[in-house]
C-alpha cells in the first residue's frame, strides 16, 4: 500500500534528534535528513527548527497532528481488512505498570495468543502519566491502569477489583495456601478465568441465586417447592433441590420409568437426612428431597421435571 512515510516524521518529532530517530527507524541519518528536506519542499513549509534538540515549528505541529490522525486511521483500516481476510496479523501494544505486567499479563497473553497466534503483543511498561500521553499519541492501543478522571476521546471500561486479584495472584506465587478471590464485577469473568486463581466468588451472583431461590420457593403453594438453586457453567445449567410433597406425581415411580424431560437428570435423593446416589430402580417418597441438574429454566415445581 503506497502511503506517505509518516513514521519517519513522527519518530523525528518525538525524538527531537536525527541520530536517535534514525537509530529507532533502522535507517541512516542521511536518509532521514533527505526525507525531511523533500517533505518540507513538497509542502512549502519548514517543519523543524534545527536546534539541539530539534523543535517543531507551528507548521510542524499542525503536520504532526494530522500525521498521527492519518496513521491511526490507516492502522484501523488495515486491522479491519485483516479481519475481513481472516488473517488477524499485526501488533497489539498494551501500556501497563511493571508490577501489574509481571503478575497479570503472562497468562493473559498466552491465552490471547492461542486464539490469535499471528498477533504480536508488546507490553509498554511505564507510569500512568506516560501511558496517558502514549495513548493520546497513538503509540499504544490500550492501557491497563487506574486513571482517576475521564480523558476526552478515550473510552474507559471498569475492569475488575484489581487489588483483590493482584493480591490473590501474589499469594498464589508466594504461598501454598488455597486462595479465594472476591470480585464485584463479572463483566470480565472470561478473562479472569484464564488467571491462575483457585476460587473466584462474585457476591452479586450469590445474591441473585438467593433471590431466585426465595422467589421460586414462594411462587408455588403445593408443597413441592424449590429449596435451593445454583447456576452453573455461565448460567447455562441449573442445579435445583426440590422438596417432594404428598401429591407429587413422581412418588413411588422408579427413575427408569419416569418420563423425564430431555437434558435433565436426577443426581441425588435425600431420604430421612441421608444422601442416596440413585440408580434406575430408585424411587422417591413424600418428604424426600431430590437434586436435579438441567439446562431447562423456570422449573418451579417438582412435577415440572416430567415431560
């Protein structure tokens, strides 16, 4: 793709030195000097004051602003074209503090590159202020940091309870203790699940489970109520505990003869306080409790397990 060499100009504007910029670009100083001279001739304006260090003229500041914007648009276009052609090749530059990067990123990067093997991830480890500057200058694609105020033109997303996660990862690294991590936001549970954490609890999810249990248990007045409810596999499966009342339609019927719904199993019977692992000949009596695992939702009564 034939495009102007904005990278030459941008590197020189940032480094303020022909020597440093040429080294960064892996070209000779003469090549870079010739490029700038030709560029200034084409646009009819002087872009740099040749002092030590170099200084942008007003025209140079304008040119830099547009060069950064155009370069960013070109990169975005190339990313979209790569996605369309399913190549997904390129670089992802992430700004992060050193301590966060050392603890958080190795497993995250490994998981990311399993799904995107042709995308190279580069960590830019620096301070929060430097990250903000680099992000605004399009030197990095995203940052994982704690900005105390909004930045115009930058989209921010709450990530997770960083202190809890980082402390848990540190504890895993330095002790043999089983670590339980409390996370208030579950928006990024897919990412957190890739970290080496023993157990993660979400208070919000636990609260929802108890609310659902209470609501369902009070919806039915027949006595065959939901006693407990737990959501599993990202809410795709429910484990329910039903109390079996005197009029339940499953009383005295062997499990193998019950006309149970598809994608539903009775995996436990609690009879007079004793847990029984059922088989096909097992039966249920009034007063028992049964444990049901199913992908069906809104099973409010023990009779709902039948077709």
